[in-house]
């Protein structure tokens, strides 16, 4: 008896079943990958549009920057026979490095505004704790004003006095 010759090929039914399984796995993998891409891509676009305001808040939540202003010495408004003057040093707290840079570029305008405000005060208005707090609020308001016409306000959050002398 002669033995049947060996063939490397599987019977036709087994081969076609294997091909169908491979095709099914590839189709499922492609569909799963495409679905995942579509879901992530779709959420990315919606998320980007929805989070645009959040980016602004994230920028605002960046650590504050501190911009020191050089010392001011101004004559105060007279309240009697003798004149008094104010010598003050302060630092502005601003919202981020971009705002700090904006102040550095426009320091002359910022100092002029503060100088005009300080020289309009009387010693009795700013000698108390409440008076200093009110002055700090007014400084915030004048330094928030845009440096250019129709520009955005600066983001000044606080004024920190580092020296305050009335004589």
C-alpha cells in the first residue's frame, strides 16, 4: 500500500472558515478603532468649544505676578498752615506674567495715574487703616484703566503697601 501524499493545504472548508474569521476580526477592529476615533474626535471638538471660557478662567487662575512701583513722594492737599507729604512704596498684584509685562511696558502711564491720585489726597483721609484700604481700592481702579483707547482693562487684583509715611 502506498501512503497518500501529504499536502500542506487544509481542507477547503477549514481554510474558508479561517479566512472568514480573520476578515471578521479585521472588520471588528477597524469598526472599533473608527468608532473610538469618531467619539474622541467629536468630544474633542465639542469639548474645545465648550471649554473656551474655561481657558480664560485657567489663565486667571495662574499664579499672580507682583509688579513693584518705584517709591512715590507727593505733596498732600493742605489742611491748615503746614503742608504735608506722603512717601509710599507699593507693589501691584496682577493676574499673570502677561499682565506684569504689560505694566512694565506702560510703567510711565501707571505711575502717572497713581501720582495724580496720591497728590489729590489729604493726610486725614489716608492716615487711618480704613483710609489706606480705600486708597488701595482707588489705586486698583486707576491702574485697571486701559493703557490704550478702547483697550481691555488691566487685571490688577490688589495693591500691597510696602512703605507708607505721612509727614
